C-alpha cells in the first residue's frame, strides 16, 4: 500500500491546490448579483482548501523528493501571489497551508501503517465527492454562459479547460481507489492532453495582457503556435516516433516555463500591465513545472 499512499498524497498536493484555485477564479469572475454561484464556488474553495490541508499533514516525510523539488506544489512566488490576490479580491486564502508545504520533507525509507492508509482512503473519497460537485458546477456555468443567461469574466474556453483538469484529477483518484496504483501513461495521449493545456495557457495569457504589452503578447502567441504544432504532430506520429517528439516537447516546455517564471515575477512585482490575478500567474507556472516533471520521468 506504500505506492498507493505516496501517489495519492502527491496527486492531492498538486491537484488539490489547483482545484481550490479554480474555485477562487470562478468566484472572482462572477458579478455581485450572482449570489448563488458565488456561494457555491466559495463552498468548493473551502472544501478543497480543507482537503489540501489534510494532504499536507499526511504528506510530511512520505512524498518523493522529485515532486517536492519540481515547483509543482509551491514556487518562490506562491506565498506572495496568495497575499496579493487576497488583498485584491477580498477572497479568503489560508496562506499557512503554503508555509506548511514549504516545510515538507521528502520520504527516505517510507513505511506506512493501517492508520495512514485509512486516512488516505478517507481523503481520496472526500476529494472525489468534492470533485463531483465542482465538475457539476463548472458544467452548469458553461451551459448558462453559453446560453447568455450568466455573465462571468472567465472565458468559456477557460471553463472547459479547468473542467478537463478536474476530470483528469477524478480519473486518477478513481484509478488509485480501484487498483491502488496509476497505470503507465500512454505517452502520446498524455502529451496531447498537457500540450493542449499549455497551448490554452498561452492563449489566455495573450488575452489577459494589456494591449500595450506587445512583446509579451507576441511571445505568448508564439508558444500557442508551438504547442498547436506539437498536438498535430503527436496525432500524426506512430508510437515508434514519439520519443523524438517528447524530446522536442521537453525543450519547448523548458522555454515556456522560463517565460512563465518571468511573467509571474513581473505580475507579482507589478511590472506587467494585465488583468491577470497574481495567483493565476503562479498557478499556470506550477502546471508547467508539473508537466516538466512528467516529461522528464517518461
């Protein structure tokens, strides 16, 4: 059960934070009149924050060093981005979770007992319930916005984007609960999924930058085109040629990670004109860091 415990906690440390931030971004995007949607989004923000809090407590001395060092859990900007976003929006954010994550220690000779396994199993089920509810909320928001019955500052594509990520998270937890492990990924499909995520990040960044940020907009557009080409190439490649494409994807994603790092530093330093929340900038950086680790481990 050791692998079950480690993989579950590593999954929650990354995706649990991503989901609580999705809830925050949805919440921040509603006009004041949408009190029911605001209340529901805030409820899921609280639920995923509580789940992440539990995951952090369980993870100390258990999760792998590669995950802790990847920058997918927290970055050097996360704490500052959370404080800025809380001050800008008035939405509550428990920054003590980030401080606890920064203190996490990697497991060396990990042993697990029945109590830990039981706690992890309960956490998995808790997160599954919250995910089912959040997925339903995202689907409802998408339907209402598409039918011109709801206004939100979030792009419809962004809602589809965060919906796909939530479904992937749910799929991973379901697999862990059924088999106690995660099946070896289909590299081609994995790259198509995450390349689409990266491409859409670039499209969102371009659309949220101030029109005067011409160089940054051009760079974001360039990355969007790069990932669009990678997606098309992956669809056309047979499995024997995928290794060369993976190397190309890794190279582009390293460059993209550097772009996102500079962008996050610029936004948290108030040096870039945009309507990008500081926490959103850090959020997309962590997803690039996560993808880099996956690519490096393929």
